[in-house]
C-alpha cells in the first residue's frame, strides 16, 4: 500500500465550507472546487471533459473544461486512485484501491457500466494506444493485471517489483514502464508477451512515470530524492536527473513533448521542466498536497488534483508578462513566459499583432504594437490560443514644474517634478547623469540631483513606460566673497554695506553674525546689504545662494559708540 505517501483514508478532514459556484483565478492558475481528496486526473481525447478521482468520497467528478464547473459526480468503489480514458473517449477506467476493483465509467452517461474485481490495492492504470487493453498496477500484490477492455476481464498477471504504484505505456504500445516504490526500481513489460524484459535500478522511491510523446524517454518521479530521473527507453538506462520540489509525485507531458509538469506533493507546487535541457523553468504554487496531473490535448492547460485542498488547479499557458506596460506608440520589448509556447504563429495585443523576435517553449519576446488602454495579450500556436494576460498602454508623460529649478554643482538636493502620467517613471537623467526617481503619485515624483559637470543649465529627461518629457535644471557655482565696503559700522546697525564677490545672482539670504540682514542683489558680483544691530567686535558674514554658501570670517566689525 502507498498510504504512507499521502493522507490516510478515513482521517477526519476539515470542513471545506460551502463550495463557491465560480472558479477562483489567481495569476495564471484557476482553482476549481471539487470532491474530497482528489487524487488522479484524466482528460478526454477531445479535451472537453476532465475526470478526477476523489479518494475520500469514493466518487469521480466530471469537469466541463469550457466552463470549469463540475457537471457530474459518479459513485465508484472505495478509495478511487488512478484513472485513464480509452483512446475513443467512450470509457474511463478508475482503480478503487480499497475495494480491490476497477470501475468502468460510460462517459456518455457518466454511469458505471462494469466493475472488474480480482485486483489487489490497484492504483495506477493505463490504456494501450489501440484501446484493447488496460494495464493496472496492483500495489498490494506486486503485480500488474492486464484487462481485456472488450470483455472487462483479466487476461494476464505480470509480476513486477515491490510496491508498484504507477505505470505508463509507450506510444507504440509495445512496452509498459512500472514504478516500484518499495524495491526502488522500474520494471519494463513487453506487452506482446506480458513479461518483464528489463529492470532499471538507481531510484529512491519511484512513484510516477510518464513516457514522452516520441517514446524516446520515460520520466520517473523519485519521491524520496525530490527529483525526476530520465530513462532512455532505447537502452533502459538513467541518462539524467532534474531536482524538483519536495516529494515529486506524478508527471505529465505537453503533446509536443517539450514541457513536463511535475507535481510536488509536500511542496504543494508544480515544477515545469524544459525537456530539451531537463531544467526547471518555472515553479507554480497550487493547492495543498498536489497529486495527479494531466495536460489538455492542445497543450494549453494542465490540471492538478490537490488532495488536501479538495480542489483542482488549472495552470494556464501564460505565466507572466514583463514589462506589463508600455508606450501608446508601441515599440516596447516584452517578454512573455509560460509553457508550450514554441512555434507561436501570432501574439496579439488586443486586436493588434505584435512582432515576434524570439520564441522558445517557455518564453516569447515581442515588440508591442501601438495601442491604448488595457488590452489582453494572447499567444496562438498550432495547439490553439492561450489564456490572456493584461497589458497596460501608458500615455506619454508631461511635466509642468521642477522645484527648485537650480542647485549647487555638488548636487544632493531634493527636487520635486510635477506633471501627468508619471507613475511609471523609472529614470531621470541630468544631462547624461542618470538617477532613480521616487514616485509620489501619477502627478509627482521626487529625485535627488546628481553632481554637475559645470555651472549652467542642463536638460532633465524623465523616462516613463509611456515615453519621455524634458525640462531644464540649472547648476549654480558656489558663491565667493572678496570684500565688504565699508567693513565697519556701529553696533546699532543700519549701515549699507556693499558685498563684492561672485555667484550672487541666486542669493537667498545674507547674515551678519548669524542675524538675517535685508539685501538687494545688484549683480552676480555685488550685493547691497543693510547691517542688522550687532555686538561690538568682528562678525562673520555669510551669503547663501542656490549654489551653496560662503562665509567671510570676521569680515565686518561692529564698533561701540563712545562712552562719557
């Protein structure tokens, strides 16, 4: 028995509460409420219906793939585990692990038309490509039973390894690969003679197995080593290992064989493997205790049974779009990630077609066409059209003010830029010097001015997803003081003093011994100041401008009036 691999049947489960009538969409995964303890998934050849075994309920749920709603519930034996559908789509074979039987469901009426007994804790089941035989794993006996689907009788029994769990039949129907969990090996059955012709070792808890559509490789989930091992079916040797999530469970391929989906039972995730490189290209979160997985005939979705969540996750083709926004003028380079994307014939942004500049099974790069508003991105391959992902067209920015409009050559001062369509501002350049802005709102950003190369105006360019906008900022050199005239005066103040120097045009304040003095800018090299009252003795004179400040130490002397 493999009950140690998943929750024990009969355990009390939390009440899932009322089931929602609508599936829940989160990013690229749709969650569909289902029966209790969903375990295996099988999809009809036309892709219209999905059959899910509910281990705890003793039922099979039938999902309409178009509406993602459960349209029928079929009572079967106790502890239904595996499921397989005949090539003509007319029957579903469901293993009942506790009842030691198989229920044969008529898919036209969704009723049980036959029950096959004489099995021992059956789990995995697979149908030969010609539909004439069903091969069933007997976990309790260490055997595989061969059922004649015309008579629904057992015609042969093949001894395999210890604790067999799952099996897969090659596309030519000549061999069946059986994962033996307890003996840590895989048995290869010749279906013509129903004898084991090879035993492949080197596993650590092999649980699930699937054969690529071209028949060249078998992928085996190694539950205890958290990996998938790749078997060359020509030599029956392990040629590769790919690390996945915790407790790799079952595996399924897209029709083109370029992508494998692996459920990770303890991680509650699905690893997406690029079979050309045998690397994981994505890890997708699903429900608790991910178990069975099946891919639609068009390769545009994968269905995952979540045993402990009582749900089925539907993983859609497109996972992400980056960036998900761009200019209304078009021309944005956009990367679309997902699965089964190779051979894309078109990528649509709403009704407009994008230019494809790169295409792999897991990633497409395009140049966005012109557009406005929010539009759906879809990818079309020979298998059909993907799920949509939103793309947001951003209008070009406008700028109305830059405050302050000038600052010191050393930079470092905080500036505020106002305008419109600034929410996606990612860069601001002062001449050729780039800085990163802080977005306050769609109408305001702030930025710290970088150091300037020389005094004078520079072009400030604000770059957003919608385009660019410009205005001018002026770098101001720090002021200098060369002299005061007169340099002395009474402590009562009121003396008009001419301060000579450079960089006075943007003077903000003048102080004598720290006391503000009224002033007037005569020219860039001259300020006229009226001294405030002060204590007798030398006083520091400070001039503050947009370019900084300068202090002439003790440059002015206050003199006390004579005493009698």
